[in-house]
C-alpha cells in the first residue's frame, strides 16, 4: 500500500489542550513537520468536542445540545452555528500556518458508528437503534465529509490528505453494549456485514492514507482492514495476545500500525519507555527490523486535550526521538560511532 508519510514519521491523534486555534496549528506544524494534523480543541466547550464537531459536517441533519448530549433537531440553531464557527476558525488557522506546505496532512472525524451511538433521535434513543436513521446519518456524513476534505484541499493545495476515522464506540456497537436511554438495557448489536460497507464508503473519499482509529479495548482489526483502512491506530497498552493474529495479518497485507505509546494525560515518559512497546509488539509479530520504520507510526495513546501544554511538547519530542530510532536505531548508531 502507498503510505503518504515517510518512514520515521510521528503524529498526534487529534485533540490538544487550549482554546487558541492559531497557537495549536503553530504547535502542530512546528513539532510534527512530517505528519501534521488539523488540531481539535474541545476545551473551548460544546461544539468543539468530537461529536459536536463532526456532527457539524452533517448535511440536512441539524443537531442541538440537550441535557443528555447531542440530538437531531428540527432546524439549525445556535449550537450548530457555534460548532461550525469553531471549525471555520480552525480551518483559517490551518490555512495560515500551512501556507506553502507540501506533504501529508491528517484530518480527523468521528466515524458513522461512533456518531450513531452518541447522537440521539428526537425520542431520546440513540441513532444506532434505528436502522433507517443510521443509514441517513452515514450518507449525510459522507456528503459533508467530502465537502470538508475538498475545502481543506482548496486551502492547502499541495497537501496530501490523510483521513482518520475515529471509532471509539465501534466495539460497543458490534457487541451490543450501547445503552438505552434508561440505562437498564442495551441496543441490539449491529452485524459486521452492516458496519463494514458504511466505513468503506467513507474511506473511498481519499485514495490512500486511510486511518482507522479506536482507543477502546477489542478493536476489530480485521473488519477495519476489510473496510479499506491502510493504517490502524490503537492504544498499544490495550493490545493483548488475542490481537496478534489480526495484527500480523494486517501488517502482512501492507497495513500500517499507528501505535499509541505515551499516555494522553500528564505522566512520566521517556524515550526508552515509549520505544519499548513498539519493539516488543514488532518482535512478537515476527517481522524483520528493516520493515519497522515504514510500517509503524508512533503516536500518543489517545487525544491530548486533558494534558498540560508542557506535557504535550514533551510527548511530541519523545515521539520524534522514537521515530528517528525506528529509522536509525540507537544501538546501531552507537556501534557505528564506535567503529569510527
């Protein structure tokens, strides 16, 4: 598979602390020059959160905030306008910071199944409980996302867009664990044969650089690969031996692994602790060291909205060192220096 990013590239998942989109864009392009992304700033409040931000892309399906969360509305109102304003400001900041940029540029959006599990119908039930409403949502998201990607391509014409579909609720949708409004029951599981083509239609919006991100346990790796993902982003600490076969088959098929190796909130981190899970997982899968740098992208475990600004800079610095080590391992550099 064609990978728009170079070996050794590192990136973030999407969210950052703070409320200033100009500062966030400058941070991303300054710290992650090989694979920058459009930042998300949920600390600004409702409408900048993952669900509200992605729901703002929906075409002819307005949403509003109610005490229980985001819900389909009869018409566009203040909540939706605020979400769209936040996104417009983010795009303005991106365009300014990316002036003259050429290379991969990552864009994140909540996937259709996470949106369907999080958005409510006017009755208060989750959209995913209604097959027809879920289909309408998926079609609306595809149309809105296509327009969103076209707008970014217009603003940053030399960028090669990388599309990250965030699906943290997908394991719950597949397992029938999405709660009913009362909290005493759950919504019936959605069949994999229904889930896969919906994701496939979204991934078709870009020719390559199709990333499926899920930071929940039980990532359906084989399903995401079949749906068209050529990279799968996971929290490395949540992987178990039960995932090894699916991970190995994915890598063997050319799928990249984006491994979250540092916590998303402030913690003690260093180069060694971030590098260790990558080397361990790769060794367990049994692939050669020569393929590691091209196949793996180090990332945080999930978004960084809950972290301090100083910690975020530390995360990006550590990740860059790990990415460089994948290309030119520390041990080999030390041996080469000794021979010299």
